[in-house]
């Protein structure tokens, strides 16, 4: 399969909520890298410390890293809908991420 064809078939989007100098965030990126190698996805990263991310900082200031997993074609994440998001927080494994991706794809 050609790489461009494969990228067009991405079914999930993962948004990582993070901050600088966060050891758990570095671990989360490592886990997501392993998942990407097995099962590519659309990736978005939100630094909650940036001024434009204040609403996300209000939600996740003490909880990063957090990932939201959604269908690739769905609307971007909104802070007001965070309670309904499919997510993992703090420490998670490649299996946990893939299990959530499976659930999102089946929904």
C-alpha cells in the first residue's frame, strides 16, 4: 500500500493536551509514537499553558497529559464538550489507546 493512500484512510484523531517540562507528557508522546507506528492517526497537540488555550487549562491544569480520541472527520474538540469526550488521562498504555480507538471507530 502506498503511504499517501494509507494516510487518507486514517479513522481516528488524537488530541494531546500537554505542557512544557512535563515528564508524564513526554511518556505519553512516547506511547502515542508506538501506537502511530502500528496504527496511524491524525494528531493534534494543545499546549494548555498558551494564552489561547485558557479554557483547556481551566479544565486540565492538574491532569495533563490528557488525550481525546475521536473520529478523524469529527469537529475539533471544544472545552464545553470535554465531559463527553473519549479520553485517557495521566498514564496510559498502547493497548489502552488502541482499545479506545476501537471503541471510537465502532461508534
